[in-house]
C-alpha cells in the first residue's frame, strides 16, 4: 500500500484533510517531500489504498494533537 501526505487543518470539530495527490512507496520518501511542502508541520503520513482513504484516516490520527 502506498503512503500519502495529508494536510490537516481546521478546528477540532470541523477538520479538513487534503491528500497531496500521489502516493509514495515508503513513509520515508513521503516524509522528505512533506517537509519541503508543509514546513509548518501540519501534515500526516498515512498508509492507505487511495487518496480518499488517506484523508479519512488522517483526521482521526490528528485528534491527539487537539487542544
């Protein structure tokens, strides 16, 4: 399964997730690209079948960072 970069934004109850678009073979490769594109760090690397599944998985994964 590929790894996707997913940008998560918004308030805790109204979060949005946008997958970067292409999948990567490894989480390390995705992380390298994510660090260049999302320097503020509000992204998640998610292993998923496709972009839509990655977006769905990123929102629950981000809940641990909510205030």
